[in-house]
C-alpha cells in the first residue's frame, strides 16, 4: 500500500468508524494491520486500552518508553499490570543514560531545554520502535488538549510514516473512569492525588482545582506536547 492509498484509507475509515466502539476499531486495526503495536504510558486512557487489547488480541505488542525519569508509581503500575495480565511490556529506552545526557547537554536538560530532553528520551526512541510496525494504537482523546481536538479515530501519521488508530478519541474523562471502575482495571495511584496527566517526574506536578487537566505538564513554559503526537 503506497502513501496515497494509506492516506485515502485513513480518510475513508475515519468517517466509517467515527461512531464505532473502541473495541470494534481495535479489531479492525488488528485485522487490517497485523503488524501493529500499542504505545502505553500507563495513564488512565492507556490502562483501559491494555485491558481491551488483552480481551481482543493478547498477542499484540505493547511497548512503553522508559525515559528513566518516570514516577515510581508508574513503574509499580507497569509491574501490577504485567502480573495481572501475564504479559511482558516491550521496554524502549533512549540511546543515552541520564548520566550521559547530563555530560553531553548539561544537568537538568528538562529545565534548560525541555524539547531537547523529550527528543532524546521520547521522540527518538518512539521513532525507532515505530519503524518496525505498519500501524500503532494510542490513547489520545480530543478533550485532553486543544492540540488533540481534531484527532480522528483513524489517521495516517505522516510524522512517523504509518497508520494511527485512536479508539477512544471521542471519550470523555468520565467515560475512561467508568470503564476502569466497571472492569476493575489497575491504574496509576497518582491519579487519586491530583495528577490527571502523568509524564516524567521532573516535568509533572499536581493540578489544583480549577486548573486545566494538563496544566501539570511542563508547568511554567509554553510546552504542551512531548512531540509524540502532532
């Protein structure tokens, strides 16, 4: 399938599957693109999709970007999910350690150049792992941020050169938590401590009542995305 065919397929299927259930979108994605993967951050949306995948296609690869800077609660959530589902998440690491990064770019790069830090510890590793697949699944939702408001259920991801599926793009926060409650899904306990969006420990803070849910990410600068999604 060439580029134009993929773009046309994405447009057509985005319209056809706009009102389909997340599970039906996942089934279509896996049947059409068997060489597919799911990117898991262990946030609320992603643990929902892990649960769905384990019920629909437990053999589908699920990877996570280990920046080396995650909260301990995030790693604990990973371990609990691996135990509960008897699965092994694919660990994708940056090419350099935190110590090497400090030596090459200075201490606390996340403060002096947060985009540079994200490029090293997230974007490059993601680019590397996605090059092995034909499609990927994500947990992005339209109401998470203005930058995600126009996300389609099916897209051609021109940044990484593959098909992209966003099965719960239309869900609200309450939809996510209703699924977690109904299915007794393990989730990151930081969500119960005013962390609606959880990234690296250095660049994530608690969100106070009345603040935007993503106000805790890269607080103090105009950065709103890590570069994984356009």
